[in-house]
C-alpha cells in the first residue's frame, strides 16, 4: 500500500502532530509527514518535526500583504513536497478559496467540540459554561466556513459536575489524538465517500453502543 503524503499546518505546540508522527512510527498509520509548515516562528511544533527529521518550514503570515498571498506561498511549498492530504493541526488561520481550490477535498481539520455545536475559538470553555453533559471532538474536511465542513469522525466525552474547563480540555485532547489518525487512515485506505455533505465510511461496522446517558437514569 502506497504511503499517504501528509503536509501538516501548525501554529502552536503540535500535540496532534506528535500523535500522528507516533502512530506512523508505530505502524498504525499508513502515511508519511513530508513537511510541517507553521505560520508562527519558534513554536514547539517545529521542534517536534525536527526531532523526527521532518522538514519544518516557517511561512510567517505577517510577511504577506493579503491572505491570498500567504496561501499561495503555502500551496507552493506543499506541492513541492508532493503532498496528497493537508492536515490542519492547531493551525490558527482561515483558509481562502485559493487554498481550498488548490487542495479541494484534500484538507482535514480537527475541532475540540461536537460540531456543529460550538464552532470557533475557546470552545471547551464555552461548552463547559453552557452546561452540556457531553462534549468531544470532530474531524472534518475544511470548507469556506469556520468549522462547517463535512464531518468524518467524532468522539464523545462526558462532562462531570466536578469538572473544570481545563480537565475537559485534556479529556477531549486525548480523543483528538486517536480520531485524527483514524480519519487519516480511512482516507489512506480509500474508505471515505461523499453523499451530499455527508461522509460515509465504506465497510464500517455497526455501532454497538445504542445510547449514552450523563448522569445515568436511575428508574427508567
């Protein structure tokens, strides 16, 4: 099976990048990270790439007059590394139509909430403050909206009465590290099919858990 060439876009610490690298090195994920690109100099994600001998490129967005100019430079670098799939891993920039057209249907993002609820920023705190009983994370294809693209896979975590937003964030992050690699592996295996805006996973088994409750019902 041909390895899937990944280009990973980052802006921060890169914990999802590290999880992807670890899953590749353990043989669980049939991919190779060809290049890591950061729009912010000096972030930890760049060090993570260098620690695994992965090319790490800084394209500082502040050096460009328009978002489109930044995107064109980023596209050129990704194409120079023959990237098959673009992975946004804590990348804090909204992609323009220029970028989306260049890699149409080939850009994934991960969001730390159960979309379409709580798009945007600081979503763990928003979910916690809202009083939801479950939260989680979502891997989706990127489109022109903010966290509005077709959903590939989601993970659900409970929100406890004695939780804090920080505890919830760590619980969600653990699941992010699992489902992002799974979504990439589905893509590598050619299992993702579009039906309208829905993403179907070929040959996926039935879901054995029929329902979740938090708190569990005591009498019903």
